[in-house]
C-alpha cells in the first residue's frame, strides 16, 4: 500500500465513524416523543433485580 491509499482509507474510516456517531443521537431521543413528534416525559426505566432470589433463611429459592 502506498502512503496515499493508507491516508485515504484512514480518512474514510474516520468519516464513517463520525457519521455513525452523529446518527445515533436522534435515535436515542425518539422514545421521548409522541406520535406527532412532540417531546413528552420519558417513561421511567425498569428497576433491575439485585441478584438471585433467596428465602428467609438465606438459601437460594425460585423467584416469583
């Protein structure tokens, strides 16, 4: 490879990354818009469980 093709490849890779990063921002805001495109309050995120389920004695049990 020549110096020119390496710099062209590097420039196109950087441009591609910049385009992908720029297009991700509107996709993240989409859930906080209604059907008409107006901004609304985002729904709360579900709370993640903290580890496996245990019974009163501290032994592992089936989660309900």
